[in-house]
C-alpha cells in the first residue's frame, strides 16, 4: 500500500475513527484503526469495538492500494503533531512508514485477518439539521446517569413519531427532555431506541453542526438493535441498550403554584459564587420573594455566602434547595437569555424552561426537571 494525503485531512480522519477506541481492548486488534486505500483515490479509515463502529472516507493520492491495521491512538498522536506538509504512507512487510517533511515514523502492523467485520449501516430513517441535533443532544445528555450499575439510566431515549423526535434522559435526581423536528423518510415514521448517552454525545460533537445528520435504525443479524448516524463522509453505528425504560415523564409537574423568571446569566454567576462555600453534596438555598431571589449556602460554623438578584415572581413566596451543580447543568443547557422556574411545593420537583425575553412565551422544546434537596427542619 502506498498513498499521499494532506496532513490536516489525515489527522481529522484518524481522530474521527479512533475517538472511541477502548483503553483496555479485550483483544489487541481492537486497539487498531483499519486503513484501506483503493485505486480510485479513496482512503477509508475504520474502528470497531463490538459496540460502536466509526468509518470515514477521504480523498488521497493512492499509488498502490491495500489494507493495513495499525495502532489507532499512536497514529492519531503522530498525525496531529506532523508538520503542515503532505504525508506519505508506505507499507513494507509488517511495518508502515509515515513520512512528512523531515519527520519519519515506523509503525508495526497488526493482523488484518483477525479484525472483526464492521456492522452494516442500518436503513436510513430521515435527516435532521446538524446544528439542531448537536444542541439537542448536548442539552439532554447533561442529565443522563453515569452509574454503570443502573445501565438503563445511562441511555438517552430517542422516540420518533412522524416529524418529531423526542430525546429524554434522567438520572435519579433530574430529568431533561428535548423535542425537535426532523425530515423523516416516511410520514408515519415511528420508533423508540435507547442509545448510550456517552456514545450519542461524542457522536453529536464529532459530526459537527455544518451538515445534515442522517439517522438510521435497524436490527443486527443477532436481533439486537442498532442505530447509525452519518454526515458527509463520516458514519458511525452503536448497539442500543436493552431493557424497559422507566416511565419518568410522570415526574413533570402538572400544576404550578409559583413561577419565577430570571436573567439566566445573572443567575448562573450568582449560583457559582455562592456555591463556593457549599461543602460537598451540600445544597444552595433559593428564597423567592416578590421581585427578588436570595441565594444562600453554608450554615452554622461553616463558611457562608448569600447573594440577591432580581426575579419576577407569580404566586406565593417559596424557599427551595438544589444541588448546585445539577442546577448549573440545567441553566447551562437552556441556551436562552431568560430562565423560568415553575414550582408546586418546596418538596416537589421543579420545572426549568427557557424563554427569549422576560415577558415572552415559554419555550417548551427543552424542559429540565430538578429534584429538590430537603432542608433540615
């Protein structure tokens, strides 16, 4: 095999393919990136760990076609640090030589015949704007569980119904839901998939927001669910999580006794400052009164802090406490200049939504439910 490719093109392609390589692969070949060069001038890089596959094709000047398997992480590190010049890659027996300007590296190859076949891309179901998809995934995955002993809660529930996609992710203390429109291939499209949140988040960030993302759903030969994403010449597949998702939508408050609207940026900065004195797992206390929110943390002999900011309140005064990081995660996911809280009681879940103006209608496309922390006494 022999080919020449631009440094930036190679670095970007290797980074995409190698981004999900396992740190401790169950078999050595799974630490590799498969490089295939054909006479038509196409270079294809692939990686697979039996759960997630990644594949990307780029243009290259191919002098001699062939296939080779090399360490993905090492190739990624090398390609990112090469000088800004064309890169020549040549195989010589069991070795691969990478030359760029005055830099020269020799890598050992792995047995290609031992590498597993990548799963086929499922049938395309439709497309969604890349920027919309990237933002929606980022908003929802912030609430996904990270406890591997509860694997169901580490996934994002993707529900497709016609032209609407609903993304839902909870852990035991919060819940995020985002609805968005897309372009399904069939008007009556209907499907539900549970996608690992870490994989979905990584894929959305890596695909970028510059192109439409094609979503594909299907079953593998073993009957297990598979989801695929493709944008440009990049594609990835992931096995779906198996299990019954809890009926968490019942957590959404159905009535509102008190509502408050605040400037998101002011609230974020105030919470960050006050939370500096909060011990680990200690909450920040929010006291809503007419025209004002007072944020407090710390008590007794511990360090204490408080700050007051403007708030528009509808309904009775209320005092409620939250985990500061969970509160900041929700505020950071709003991407709206104004935040609206809806409360029923101080011991019941609170609903956080965003809006474009203090007096504008609430944007319900993203909803974040946060469980309060019980205050002593």
